[in-house]
């Protein structure tokens, strides 16, 4: 029997993790390590996981996808979440497990990802939202944010929306959805695309906030994108508002 | 000028507190202490607060009310939240401050309180909901829960819904609202009444869950109330699902 390749859908509260996968060798706990520890315990040998999105420290996920290969894997695939969850810390849950073909790779096989950036728009921060939202107490024109978001749609060179100093050559990405959804004092920015540059969603959120605050006009988005100049876009807003919602694969 | 009496509306994440007001001298931090420390710092003398609801360890609030008297209080009343919030920990926020008459007492002047008990109804707990919801993975008949809730309305002796061994003689309370609201995987139980016995809302939630699980029929609520027997009601569900939403006063 060949090695099994298993896909897991994972949710986590990133507050206490140094990201999904450690970026700079700090020794702080990562979500990947927590998953590997439990899988290795169940398999009674070392198991490595591949994550679709290398979420940063403090970033959350409701639909991260990972895969791992293990031979043998004695737990029925569909029961894997039930075996893993009691062994995982309460801030990580495996939502689903599915068998996938040998060549499935959580990162390289992904065709689209959806992120949500959440802003708590109120004069005073709600303590119950503080871990999962960025706080913006100033007056915001959400109409302007919605208008500005439209300029992101389509295929563009998003170099202006990449953390400076990132060694990525091809900065062209396609954005399929860029939507600003209001829900009481919450403003959710949903961005779905075929791929994202480092810090791209947080810089997009910072730029849409600039439009909401009236510091740029929505139509200036066109120029900001065309300039390929990081300095013209908004600040990188804090990680706590960001959540990886979904990773899609071709059937 | 006479001493000022100031009413504050306060929100907090109760996860890391031993309740609003310490109950059994454990020395763990309380919300009351955190508020008093900041008010005393601002007033440069000891200030004591009176809370409307003595929420238990782990219980949250979005609309707790407290009052404090201080002479002089040099901060304009309406700006008091802006002065307090930067000095408070991030899990406590003052939402509003209002001057009130000398005889206003946050607890004794209250005419109604609203609590919400939140249940995450899904096979697997969401890590982002774990601090603010009770997890119920089993199949629930929410129609039965809604029906059962109706029996709570009106004036009853709620002795069956009081923690055993509580030295309260008068266990008659009036419930104005008992509503089960579904919101995706969340089930919120709202209870508004003129007063609540110790653990009453958590026992109500535990009893409605029994109805949802089919362990009691909704119409058995009538007998459970009439019996004045704590043993017939459901278990006291965990504090994390409970939130004090609002405290009302006569105008």
C-alpha cells in the first residue's frame, strides 16, 4: 500500500503563535509545530506538514489547509479530526480531513485563497473583539472604501502592496474579489486572489483605510497600483485583524 | 460643590479575571480592582466602585454598569472614558460615563438586566469562539429550546434555577424576555429580568440545552419551575458563554 497523502482544513487563533511556520528562527511556538507534534504522536514517527499559507505571527485562520504524507496512517481519514483535536491546544482545531492524490501539495496546488481583514470601527474598542480586529476610532467613509476596493480587481502588478525588501520577482497577481462588508461596528474586507505577496492583504487594508479616512480619493488606487511604489500605499495594519478564510483547489 | 456620583458603562473580557468582584478571597485580579486602580490614580485618592452585576470568574460583559462617588472629580464626566481607557488593561473598556443623582446605586437602582448565553453548536469548536461560547457538538432541536424558553416568562419562584446552598430567601423573580436566537452555528439565549439568582442564567441555559437534546420535553419546564428543586433543572453550563449585556434604570 502506498503512502497516504491527507489534506486537513485547520482553524486557529494566531494570538499566541509566531505564525504558521516560523519565519526567522525565534524559537517561539508555531501552528505547524503544534500540528506536527500531534500527527507524530498519532503516527508514532515524525510527520511533517505543508501549509497552504504561511500566515504571520498573530494572524488567524478559519480555513487554512495543510497536507501530510504518512505510511501507514492507521486512523480512518474522516476520523482524523476527532483523533487530533483532543491532543491539540484549544486555539487550534482540525475541521476536516480528506484523502488527496499523491501529487497534492497544499501550497503549490492551491488555485485561490480568501483572506478577511476585520476592523472594529467605533470610538472605543470592544474587549471581546480586541484579539480579532484592528481598531479604527476615526470617522470612516465606507462608501469610499468600497469604491477604492474595486480598483484591485483583475490582474495587476501589486508591487506597491508588497513588504519592502521581499525577494519576490514576479509581483503580478489576480484578484477575483475585493469586497468591503459592514456588519454593525465591524468592517470586513474580503480579498480573494490566485496568490498574495508578503503582507499584501494588510497593506491593501491599510490603503482602503486611507481611502475611508479621506486621505486618498478612491480613484487614486489606479495610480498607486501603476506606480509600483510601496510608499504610496497605506501602512501595514496589525496582524490581529487578518484571517485566512479559505484555500481553493481545482477538482 | 457636592460629591459627584458618576455612572460608567463597562465592557470586559472576563477570561483572565476572578469575576467582577472577588467572591471568596482568592487574591486573583478582579474587574472591580482594575477599575478602582485607574479611578484612584486619576483622582489621586482612593475611589471605590459599586457594580450592578457581580459577574463570576470567566463571565464577560458588554454593558456592565458601575457607579463611583468622588469629590472633586476634575475630569469632565463625558471625557472620563477617554481618560480611563489608556490606563486600563486591553480586556476592559469604559464605554460611557454619565452624571447621576446622589442616590443612584448601580446595583440597588437597577430595574432590569439582560444576559446573553452563547453556544457554539457545531461538531468541532471554532478556536476564535472558544473564549466566548460554550461548545455543544451534539444534535440540538432549537425549536424545542425556543418552546421551553417561553415557560420562563413572567413571575415565578426560580428556586430550581439557583445554585444549591445560596443563602437567598426570596427566590421570586420576573423574566420579561427569554429568547433563543440562531446566528449560523451560534445559538444565543437572551434573558431579561428584574433580577437573577446566583448562577440562574447558566442553569437556565443548561436546562434549555436539555430540552434541545431531547432529554426533557419543553412542557416539562412548567413542572421543573413548580418543583423548586434544583436537581430537576439542567447543569450549570460554563461561565465563558455568559455575557452581561445591559442594565436598565428608571428614568
